[in-house]
C-alpha cells in the first residue's frame, strides 16, 4: 500500500470529499496505534527522531520520502511516534491515492486518518489546524531501485508546495532510511507501464523486485518485508514566505526542500553500518 499526493489530484476540486476529514475516529486510531505501533517498532527496530520539531500548534504539512514498495511501513512507523508525543486530540491525516481507499479497507483507513489526495482535502485538513503527512513521490518513490535507495525522488511533483502556500502552513521535511532494504528493488518498470497502456488506469509503474517468500515479483504477489532497521528523522520547519517571500518560485522551494532532505538522508546513510541490520 503506497501513499502519495498525485499532481493531477492537486489541481482538481473535490468538494464532495471535504467531509473525509470528519471521518477520523480518535478512539479507533488509538486502538489501532496501540496494537500496530509496538509490533512495527519491534519488528523494524524503528526510531523516530526529533518528533518535537513538528510545531505544537496549527496546521503543518509533513513532507517525506517514501520507501518499501506496496507494503511500505512509513506511516505505521511515524504515526505511533506522532500520537505518543502529541496525543489523540490532534489528528494526523495521511494523503493517499484514491485506489487505496476503495472498498471496506478504505473505510477503516479513513477512520485512522487516511484521506484522498486532493487540493481541497489537504486545505480542509490544514486549515483546521491538523497535521497532514504527504509522500509526493508516491509509489514512484517507494519502488525506487535498490541502487538508488538513498535518493529523494518526487518524480517532479511540486503540488505539495502549492498546498502549503495556499493554506499558509509550514513544511516539515522528514526522511527515513531502511525500508528500501526490506527487499531488493530491481526496476520501477515505468517504461513498460507506458508501453502496455497502464498509464490510462493511472498506473505509472510496473515494479520488479526480489524478496521473501515469492522470490521474483512483478508488482504482485507482494513479498513480505525483511526486518530492516528503520530510522526516521524529523527536520526543522520551513516557513516558505519568510524564507522565499510572498510570491515564491515553486520550483525553487521544491528544490530547497529536496536538498535539505537529501542532505539529511545522506547523513543517515553515512551512519548506517550494514544493510538491513542498520
């Protein structure tokens, strides 16, 4: 399952989906987090560092790299640390591709704070004073090849900058390392996806990976993640207008955000002694 902020969704309007933020259920989220959090923390020996860098009040857009393929653990690593620090009076919404929210599972995810990625949904959540977590690179980022495991790649998507600007909230960059070592990612398969017409179904990639227990996988079946140590680092907030002015260049802001994230990810990589083991 991958989470993203598709560029096409950002430019659209989805007023009928604004009520998605009201579907968050703090009691349900507490129960799920209390059960899943300890399991994920132990299995991946997960660490979330400097969660206090997230501003204590007001809307905040958290922008993170995305790792681990279909069974990405990113949200399940970050959310328990967030709620442990801030409590359940402050919702954490995660923007996701609409396909993740189809069917009965979608109802459960909405109760846990997952909302469809759109400009309207993001604005509604941010202006309510909530924290919104977005992975601009989406599945394109989460299936990056193992040889580029420590590269921040948003696939040119900059809609998150516009979302922060329009809502008047800071961006808090977050980087994570380890989940891309849960299996071996060979290729995204984006050229193949285009050639066979998958892009018409909004599928931009056809990833190829090797893992346990199925060995070679072409998107499906998804292999189970190895227990790679995951370290997530929360960075200092970026006030866009204070740093870039009232009419900032979107590409310049995006470049700055990615540069800050890449420097932090490089530092995590330098301190990582062994793959999987950490």
